[in-house]
C-alpha cells in the first residue's frame, strides 16, 4: 500500500540498541561508570576488546555474552530457535528487532528460570555451549548468587491460613530476624519445634537436572519422610513477606507451587477442554512452563494481543480443576471471559457466574468459576446486601486458581488489594505488555510470581498466528490560526485540545476512514483520549462512540453492531477500549490522541487488530495481503505530540516493528469533499475549542490509570483568587425539585402563603 509523500524511515526513531551489536567485554564497574558519564564522554570512550577470546567454532554458536549481564542473540543462526527458548527462560528481553536480539540477566529473570526447573549448573553450561566466547567470571558468579537459595522456602495455603515452610530451620530463623517477617508471624503456642515452629512429616522432593537419569538410590531417597518446619503469617502481610524474600533483599525467593492432584480438601470442578480446543505450539509451551513438574506454579505469561491468552487461561483452569476466580478490567471483558470459558471448556452453566454491578450471579454446587472485575473485589465502600454476601463468599473460599487478565494493572494501589483479599493456591497473570510508566512492574514478582513465558511478536507474525501490521505515523501540519493559539501562554491547559483538533489532522482522519471503508471494506477503530475531540470527531463524522460513561448495555449493542453489521464499519473509542475488549473483526486503527508517552497504551491499541485474518499463504512475505492490518498514529507537527509519539513507539520498536512516516495526507487534490476545507469553518472550530470548559478539554480519567500518573508533571501556573477559592468558571443554577413528596401521610413542608412573599418574588410566583 503506497502513500503520497511517504518517507521510508525516520532518522530520529532508532531503537536504543541499534548500534554496537559487538560484545562489550568490560567489568560491571566500568559499565556503571560509563552510564554515569556525560553523553560526549560516553560516545568517545573506547571499548577494550583485547580479552575477547573467540572459540574455534564461534560461527556455529549464536550468543555473545557480556560481563555486565547483557546477551546478544543472532536470529539468523541455525540454533536460533533453541537459543531463544532458553534465553526467554533465563533473561529479560530488552530489544528484539529482526536480525539481532538483546537480553539482560537480572536477579528476577534468574529467579524465574529456577522456578521453572532450571538449576544453576544447567544455566551456566548451556550458556557456555551457546556462547561464541568463554563465559565471563562475573556472569557466572552473578548466576550462582542469584539462584543458590531458590526452593529452600515455600509459601503454603492450608485451610485459609498462610504458612512459610522449609526443611531447613536455620533458614526460617534467618527470615524471622528480619523486622518485617518477624512482625508478620502469628505465634503458635501449640508448636512443638525447638523455635516454636510447627514440625510435620512430608515426602521428600526429587529435583534432578534435565539430562540426568533417575537412579534407584535417588528414588529411595525421595521416598523418605523429611521433617518440614513452618510458622504461620498474617494474611494481610503476605505481600510484604514475599517482597522481603526476593533476590534484591533477603535472597530467599519463595516457591509457590500447588499440588492440585493431591489436594483432597478442596472439591474438584467437573470441567475439561472441548475437543476443538487445540492449543498452538507457543500456548502449549507456556502451559508446560506452568505445569512442568506436575504442579501448578504461580507466575505470569506474556503473549501478544490476539495470540490466544484466553485459551491459555481456560486451559490452566481445566488442568487444575478446582474453583477458579477470574478477574478482568471491565464488565465487557467479564462477558467475554464467561463466553470463552463456555466456548473452550465443558463447564456447565450453573457452575460459572458473573459478578458485576449489573449482573450478580451465584454458582450452584461446591466448586465453580466466578468472573468479575478488579473493582468489584477491591471496592471498599458500602455494598448492597446481595453484593456483600457474594463478596464474603469470595473472601472465605480457598480458590484453586486466581486468573488475572491484563495483569499489568495489578500494581496500582487499588487493584493490588485484590491479592490480599482473595486466598488462592495458584495465581496466573496474563498480559501482552509487561510495562508500566511508574516502574512498578517489578512488584508483580512478589504480588503474583515470576514471568513463566514470553512470546516473540515477530516470530508469531512469521508463523501466521497474528496479523502482519503496517505501522505508520502521519504528520499533520498545524494550521496557522491553531498554531498561533497553541503558542500562547494562557492556552497552556488547552494545548492538547488544540493539537488534537488541528483541522489538518481531522481531514487526514476523515480521508483514512473513507479510504478504508470504501476501497477496502475494512473495519476501523478510532482512538481518542481527549473526550472533547472524541465527541467532536464522532458527531461530525456521524459514527458511534464508546467512552467511560457509556452504559454496559449500550457498549454491548455498539460492539455487536460493529462486529455483525455492514452499515457500522467505524467506531470511536476512548481509553476504555485499550484493554480487554475483544474486537477480532477490526483491522485498522487510527489514533488521534493518546495518554502522553505511555508505551503500554500504544502496544495495547495495536493489539486490537492483531487477531490473524485471511489465508495464511496470503499473509506471508510476498503474499497478496502481506500487510492485512494497519495502525495509523496521527501527529500534529511542531507540537509536544511529536515528542510523546517517539516515546510511545519505543515498546513496539523493541518488539521489532518499524514505523513509516507519511507527510502528505490527505492528498493535495482533496478539496471540499473533506470537512474544514474553508477557513471560516476552521475558525469556528477554533472558537469552539477556546470557549470549551477546562473539564471538557482534558483527558478522560479511569480508575486503572494509576501508572499514567507518572506521565503527568506538576506545573506552576498563574492563577486567580476565584480559582483559589474554588469558584473558577462556577455559576448558580436553579433546579426544580418536582412535586412535593408525602412523608408518612404528611406534607414535607407547609405551602407558602402568597401574601407573605417578598416583593421581588410576587410577580414571578403570583
């Protein structure tokens, strides 16, 4: 698809690891010093490659390993697939363009590696086999230090009480010396251990390497009974205790595994996957990481939008076969999850229920699935009697699986309460974008568990599992009148409204909608965070819109019409459409305004069109529909939006996507058929923007926006006395109270005697 005036690349949009793919053999101290250097010194500093010793067969090995923990992977290597599967288990992906990937070893990533069964020696030996050079000593020491203590401590839920267990009493003593853990302990007078620990007998666990054969002696040793020491902790302090045990604190990461097959206390749920539910290879791989040793591990699975996260969640629930609490971000998503459970599994209607403000169902029987929102569980205010009964059941039940959709919202202050309110043996978080702007994403390591699996977006595109998206940034010059107002100091609060309502941007949006509707028959979503712009665009172009205040019934009707009707091909969405709304029919996104520089929001919006469409052979490179989905980000040039746009795209660039830049849209020959062709129309629009109230031109605020607050900067601005008193733009209004209401057979107030009215009101009221 060619565009007039498009540029093939944009010099300022380089991914951060696009230079220096050579190995950097230097010490961690040197690396830290270099990071602290000014930019000029950093550029000029020479790298020392004298100690770099290549192995004789280095050309057959795919990895470069650096002493600072960075690892580079050549994607053109014959061993790429095996090396990728290994690296994604032990390291955090930093940047994954087409030819070279960059990863980083961290304490959390190594914690995740040992949690899925990789031991220290296996990690070191496999890295050494795949590396082109000898592994640096610093890296080996770091791996040993990060993995030595894993598995020595367990967090166990028994009869709605939390216990910390370990076969090593000296480890428990070390933990109790910590102030946070010591205060969280619940004293147990009946404990018969030397330190007040509860001592129980447990079958020993057998942990072997990947390539080792199990001997008879090992089998006998595993069958021996071992003493397990434990102490109880306060349920409200579980989050803090887990945080203190992480590698960056006490370095005794807790093992959270659920032996669901031997759980005789909690009743089984009669549910299985339907025959047509066939997980794809990467879905099966992610489930293998979760159930690798026959138990269910708590953790996070990261898959792109449209790659089938729902099937992974339903499959996990079907394997555990215990009561499941499924949490979503909104009521529309709750309906979709309930539908997915019925689509992929054999669950009976009476065993699944929804709990939202509009739908308060209760399942019948001892076990079932409850689908609700984070808000419904975390809400701290007064509830109706019916809601209070349901929430009490949720709090008191031991859940086999806590399934969390869009898990990146959990670190927000309100939503993290859900973890402490509900008690579950296993937690599974699902997301496409493990990124937040407030840097709280690492909290998920102790709130839920380590990252179990992360898929590579471009590999799924090449495999035909998700759509091949053409990303484009459309540069829209500001009109002279709008730009003049944008530069004025007194319009600082309206800057966003001015660059979003730029007439050239409106015309570009209208042109793209017409082109994709009329020439290609596409389904289009237009995103706008600015409610004023959302309303103006939708009303002018006569398209349906959904925003925060839209009722659940109306949302469902609009989405259903968009999916099924040929007359509704474009819908306008505010940020409520960023997460959890499944619209597989959409294949074009036009973004006219966004939430500052949020990388997550950009990726989530792209995800709305990632569902694979059409025939596989048509979607592959060189096929007639090589690009079958389109993502346009409309940006007003020479404004703050240009900076935000570059920052927002960083996550997608790190996944290997590239953005074309289009500079001539709509085409120069477009005339009066598009809106705001005449100067007078543009001036009328400008007047409307300038006279709108401050509450109208701002961003929509939703409860899950906590991470977005990191994008908002405090500014000192000139004000007035009326603003300080809270009276800015306020005015008095009179309201009719309607008919006088009777209270217990009497009038609420006595009727006024007309003769006693003040002179000013006699004429008005008679």
